[in-house]
C-alpha cells in the first residue's frame, strides 16, 4: 500500500495557535483593556516601578466637542512615550486634564436655551449649567481616549473647574500680584464684538482670504513749525493756506480700517526716513496742491493713486514733527509725531494714521506724546457719540462705507482699494475682531521678560526650531491681557471702591479668596455678596466695595496647571516633558512659561516636544465641507456600512501615529489607513507564525544554548539584537517613524522573507524533537517575546494579545510586566554580519534568476531547481562567506541549498546540462537547471532516492527517517 499526500500532511508539524489571523479588534481590544484594568497594570507600574519618576504633563484639551484625529495624534504620542517609560521601569504617572472654562462652553449653554430662559438666566445659573455641560463633555472624550488604549489616572483627572485647581490658580495670580506683575490699565486689546470680551493672542486665528477696504486720505495741514515753513518757502512752496484759506499742503496716510478715523489723534512718521513734498496738480480753485509721502514710495504711489507726484523738497521724518493738521471729517486739530520702527516703506505712504485707542503701536506713540486714549466704540463694535456724525454705525458692518463716502464728499479721498491681508478673527465665533482700548487686567511681561528668555534657553526644544519660535514671541510680546468679560471662569478676586474706583487687592484679600475657593469652588464669588467675600478685617466696610465681575483668560487657567497638578499632586516640578501641537508656542507652552517664571523664576518643563497638524492625503486641512474628515471613532469602531468603513481597531490608529514624522504636518486618509492596515496585518501574521510554531515548545525543556545554535540562528539573534538597539535609540529620540520603518523591515524582510522562509523546512518537515527544529524554536520564542515588548508602546493591544497566547508558561501575566526588551551579551555576533549580508545578496541574485525561469513557465516552485555557482577570482568576500557556512558544525541547518530553497547546489565543476538560465554578475555566475530525481510527497524536495523505500515509495530517505524517529507510519486504515 502507498500513502496519500493528504495523510503525509498530518505528519508535518503544522501551525497551532489560538492567536487569530484576523485581529477582530472591535471585540478583542476591549477585552485586553479589561484585562489591564482587572490587573491594575497602569496603577501598579506607574507607582511601583523601581526606576526614577517620569512626568509627561498633559496639556488640557478643551472640554467641548467630539474627538478628532488631532486629539489622536496628541494623546497617542503621549501614551507611546509613557508606555515606553513604564517598560523601562520608570514611575511614569500620567494625569490627564481638561480645560473646562471659557466662552465656547458658555455659548453652547446659551444656544440650548430659549429667549425667555436667556433673559432670566443669572450668572450663577449659567455657571452651574456650564459646569454640568463640561463634565458631560469630559466623560465623552475620556471614553474615546480610553478606547484608544491610553493609560492614565482616569479615575482622578485634573479639570480646571475643580476646587483645588481653581484655588491653585488664584494662588498663582496672587503671587504675581504681590510680585508687582499684575496691573489694571486702559490699553487697546484684541476685542471680539461677537463675543463681547477681550481676547488673548492665542485666541485668535488668521483665515485666508480676508480683505479690507483700504483708503489713502489727505489730511490738510493748518500750521507748520517755523523751520519747516522756511524750507518750504525756499523751495517755492506756499504755506498751508493762501489768503482765501484754500488748503494747499496735505499729509497723506493709508489705512485698512477706515472706521478708526474718527479716533485719529495724530499722524506718525519714522524720524529716520526721508519724506518728499510732492506737487500733486491743482485744486478746483487753481491753487497748487502738495502731498507729503515717503520718498521711497513716490513712484509706487504715482501708480496706485494715479497722480503726478512731482518731488520738490526732501525732509527727514524728524523735521516733520510738530506739523498740525485738520481732521478730515471732524472739528479737531492734531499733530504729526515721531513714531517707531513699525513705520516702514513696505506699504502705504510712510505716514501712519494714529488712533491710540485702537492699536498697540498707536497707544505707545500716543502715550509718549501725552495723547488721550480715545475709543469711540462700544463693546458691540458700535461707534459712540464721540464719533460725531458716525455714531450708531457698526465698525464691522456699515461704518466703513459711510466714512469712505464722507471722505469722498470732502474731497480728501485719494484712492480706495480692496486689500487682502492677515486679519485676526475670534477663534470661537469665527468673526473678525478689532483693537479697542478698555480697562483690563494685565500681566506685565516686562517685569520678567529677561528671566523668561533665560528659562527658554535652559529648556531642550524638540525640534530645536521651537526655541527660536517661542523666544521671538516672548521677546516681542506686549503685556498679557488676562481679564475677560464673561461669567464662566475663575474670577479675578478684586474689589472696587464704589465712589472712587480704588482697587482693593492685597495679600489679605487674596489669601481669603483662595481659601474660600478651595473650600467652596469659584462659584462662591457669584453666590456671596461683598460681606461674604471680604476678609474679616474688611467685612465691616463691605457696603463701600463692589466685587469685580471679570474672569481670567482661560490661558491663565491652563497656564497654572504646573502649580495645580505638578506641584499640587506631587508629580514633580518641573515636568520632564510637555508635548503639544506647534501652535502652543503662543498658547499653553507660553502661558505656562510666563506664570511659572513670574512666580518661581524657572520654566515648568525640562523638555518640550511639538507636533504638527493633521491634513488629508492631498495636504489639505480637514473640513466637513470638503468631505475629507477622518473620524477616529469610525476608523476604530467601523461605520454604519462596515464593508465600506471597516473597524480597523485602535492599534491601526496608533500605528499611524508611529508612522509619521510628526515634527511637520501629517497626512491621513482612506488610502493611508489601508496601507497601515496592511502593515498591521504583516506584523500580526508574522507574530502568528512565530506563535504557531511554538505549540509544542517549552523553553525550560527544549531551548538550545546560544553557543550551540547554528550560524543562521545566531545571525537571526544578531539581527534581533541590532533591531532592539536601533529601536531603543529611536524611542529615546522620540523618532517613532524610524521604529515603524525598522519594525516593518524586520518583520517583512529579516523574518518573513529570509529566516522564516528558510526555516519552514526545519519547522514543518523535521521530527518534532529534532535538534534542527528545536534550535529554530529557540530562536522563535526569543524573538516573539522581544517583538511583543518592542511593539508594546505602539501596538499595545497586539503585544498583549501575543503575550496572552504564548503557548508556554512565563513569569509575567502581562507583556508590560516583562519590561523593555534586553539583549544578552551572547547574542552579539558582529563577525556574522558581513558574511551573511553577502550571502543574502547572493540569495536575492539567485531568486531573480529563478523568478525569470518561473515567468517563462520553465519552473514552478524553487525546489524544482538545482543551482550551480561559479565564483570569479575577485569574489573573495563571497568565497569567505561560503567557507564559513561550509565549516559550520550544523550542516543540517547551515547549508546553502536550503538557504536558497533549491533541491541541489553545486559549487564550481563542469557546467550543468541543459541549463534553463545562466547569468553572471557581482563576481558570480548563476546557472539554473531542473533538479534531478523525483519530488518527495512530504517535503517537496527533488531527490534521487524516491521509490527506494517500500513502505513509503513516494518519500525521500530523509522523510522516511523522520517518520521512523517519530514512530509514525501510515496504516492501511489511514490510506483507506
């Protein structure tokens, strides 16, 4: 009787593992997360690890809206770093946070109310509704973060609305007050008419495509300093007016905000620039008209104004100081003054319309000359009575057209153009802002700017360009407006005298407010009257004082987190790392820096790492209107139609984060997700193959000592050691995309295409206990355990799934308890690197020739071939490599024919008969011919001894020996 191929298949050592080919992530990942929670893995490791503490301080996302891929990039990056630190044995506690105050939440609450409810809503009612809404949003976002496998103190997050946090924030404010860094003043600030509050720079955005109505205006000169009058007379230019008071001399300005012209109190020039007095044709009465403009701009203005502009006299800007002009629209006379370096010849006329109530540079120039801070605009953006005939017009709606018409009617409009430029919008309402002078509370950055710059220099910025960015911002920034005219926030705990307006703010009132808020929360400021808020020493005078109603800028809220969390919860100050998007150089990084330096004289972080923004596959910003938004919830859990939107699981999302160079903006889209899913499957199937070949392997019983392993196995351990060393360095540098590339290369090339491809024969065909199989299994178990450890920070669910499916006992219940993979010294085999590289190059060369034969239909599987190699005289390195293999004490593993996956190999000798292909390159000639003999039905090798074994006539002698050693035979019953 002869056995059938089907029955011989049963004698092979085939894969056996419950580790499925498909991840079934929608079900399996939550199961693994439940396992982590049941074993309190994060809690035990973050508090009980033997190493140093490590604190990555979480920048609080805003508690409003669904999570998006920007959240995923940020939180997963943090989790990768924290999990790596935990695996290294560090005590890496991660306290997640949420920013819970501010206008967006307030607006959400108001939007949910009817008009009558809004009318009756008190500040405390609004605060309670906002508090509940914020907690609801936190709960929703927290669920999303946990589903992504993020480890954190989820049961004790920090929220900026918590009593201890609010009290700590008041403490920071108080210390800044007592250090002299906080003051109240009338200054122009970014004002949002749509929100009716002041805004910080970080609350602004600059959308593309904004245009403003820019105008060139002639301001009539009515009086000249004596020296200037003499110079004009000498040049044949008459004074400001003739006998009939016809105006002749004008200073020309340019502005993109015509609505600010009612607030004009000066025209500023750069004292160092040259200015030309130009003849500009004649007026209606035949009198010559002259315009003052910057000399460098004369030719450009001839074109834009369509005027002759013939220069007659050149003066320095400093000589123009003291000229008086008449306001073009109001009964007001104002001076020409010397401004600063902000006056350039890049645009405009070189003379700047100056309204101290509507611009920071204007304010400083006006302050230098003692000009009043005129701001004829109310909180809704409507011009007041101080704007004369324009009162009642809205500056963002109808004021500009009316003012431009008035200028035209007055004969003083030189030109009007649409001008596209960067213009600040309220990032919440998406509507334009204005500069408006109001009484606000400020942090005086000048008081600690030098210290802040020193602190920046002491921090490690990743990438290094981050330092330049924040340094420039801090060096050039004005004072920080920290007050907001809203109800939902932490109060500025100040009192004003009801009659004099005097401010009451001292150590006593601050300490009392901090204690009250620590006990009752910030609501106490709205719940109690002045008698209940003033300290005992002042309570008797409560009727004389009025409590303030301003709240603090939310950036002051989040910027105080170092005090509330790092210090308040004992995590360690300064933090080891802050990690946020690059926009936080002007946001959280900066507000945290400024408050920390102002109070403690140092930065709250040792290192700062920044990432870019998420874009679609075409490099466009994601938006619902473009239909290019990638919803992380759909990516992880699947969409309504799972065929079109399959559930890829959190690990694929995490793999994306590890795959991108996040120092720049990063793309994501359906095509990228599919590519990542393919990489994920390759890694998973590689792990499955390793596990499946270990089903009958117990390391304590079957492992082979490293020194007794064949060359191929030692090379595989050397490659694994190199991978661990390489990936360890990648993680230390936070260059996870290099890890991604190295992992992909290791699984696809080193393992699948080389080692496992060669090892199949050893694993499947050998007797279960043969040394050649056990040595390979030894390598597989060493590799799979370390592979699980290496991927654990990124593919945390897969790593744990691998660990749970190890078919032999291990001491650790979780891969995270094993720690970061280490390499025994015995694995080092640098002497194998070069020879094996040369052999692998030869293998690739032979495969190309075999592929050509297969393509022509001359061969099927590579085992149908025999190969002859003829080495050239200059093939020294290859000759040495082959000699190394030939000298191996393990020829059953270390033989070139098996490594090339062919049935026979000949080195040198007479050429093969009837070769199918012959190619010479790289110092070696490769000849391919069909293998002699017949195909073994069990191992598929072509051998000459097939048919010489009566009990198994279709098997080769090697396979017959395996069956005999295993005591296996195929009976008649089995053959049927």
